[in-house]
């Protein structure tokens, strides 16, 4: 598992799930997108993440996405997303093991009334159900602190990574300081736009939806972060930031649609999303065209 954990200290792609004209998954298009990222050297590929429209997919579609990813990812580590209620997530964890994937990313539980202790119990029960599988926990709640995470690390040695998606680098730094940066793989779960803010405080990797569109851009950005080349970080950040800003607008309503529109303009898949995800206006589609033009001018 150590090689897989090392891969978390890199770029983790969250795949899109393209749909055809009938609204069904376009598996051939999906396979091509995954294969392109694998060939580029993306470290980890996550089917069934939020950018994948996890909560809009059926269980059968979830399984198929995992299978296609395993077949198409090349040397990339595959880390399927799992979640829902405890029993379903435990069953999904078993299915991930049966596929041969070494890691699973456990989504933040969907429940309107959560306590920190309840969040920890949810993650603990699921991680303990599959001790041979490495788990990356998705942290989206600012209340989750070093004490809650430390107790999980003690109880579940197979928790090997944290995808930290709270827009509070100072909070993240406090947690990393308390728990140490080597105990698990810490990743910025807010993609490239936020990565420079988390990097000096303990992050050694970042998640990305944009890597579906421009794999080499994300990998070059990682190399700049690792080297500490501030001029190069700023140059690449300036290319990426407009794209990520579009994805973040309106409480991330069009997060997925922006990525799919870019892929559609590249001729790689359709642009459709499933409700409740939002679609793009004509003006927003023109903005995507402008971003892609800037990337092309920069050699991406």
C-alpha cells in the first residue's frame, strides 16, 4: 500500500462521467478521458467523486465506472469514491477490494444533522469494515479538528490520507502541526486554485477536476509547487485560476458543467450534466472557450 499512499502526494484526478444524447453514461468517452490522464502520468484517478456526479449515479453506473477506470488507467493508482449510508459504504468498500483497487475515497456523509463525534464514528465504522483497503477521508466540515482526526488515525491504521476541502489554510496548518505531516498523506481538496495556500502548511498533493481537460498543465503545476519556483507557480496559477473561479461561482452550481464544457469543446465528450447539477449559459460557454484559448497559447 505504501506505493499507493506515495501517489497521493501528487495529482489526484476526479473524473467526469460523460453522458450521451439519451442521458446514459458514455463509457467509450469516459474510457478515452481516463486513458489520456493515465498516459500523461497522473498519479491517482478517482472515479465516483463529486466531479463524477457521484450522487446522481446508480449503483450499477458506480460499479461500471470503477471497472472502466481500472482497465483504462494504466499505471495510475485507482481510488474509487464510496459513500451514502454506513452499510452501503461498507458494501462499496468490499466491491472496491474485489476490483483490486488499493484505495477508496470516503465521501463526507450526507446528513443534515452531523456532530464531529458522529462524523468520526461514521468514518471509523466504514474503515474498520475493510482493513485491507486504504482510506482517504474527505473533510468538508470546518469543525473537524486534530482531536477527531487523531482518534481516527489511532483506531484505523488503514486511514492513509486526508482530502482537506475546507477553505481555511490556517485551520489546516494547525491540524497538520498537531498531528504531523508524515502520519498520513495530506492533500488540498480544493484543487489547483487553493493549492499554493495549503502547500507550505503540510499539503503534498492536490485534487483536480481540470486535469481531465489538460493533464500536463496540472502536472507541470505540481512540479512547480514541489520545486518552490514562485514565478512558475504564479504563471501557471494565473492560467488555471479563471477556470477554477468559474467552477466555484454560485456555490459551485456549475462546477461539473464547466469541466464537461471544456471537454466538449475539445471533442472528447458531451457537455450534459444530470440534475441537480447546473448547466452553463451561452456567456459562460464563451468564457470556457477563452480559457482554453489561453491554455493553447501557453502550450497546453
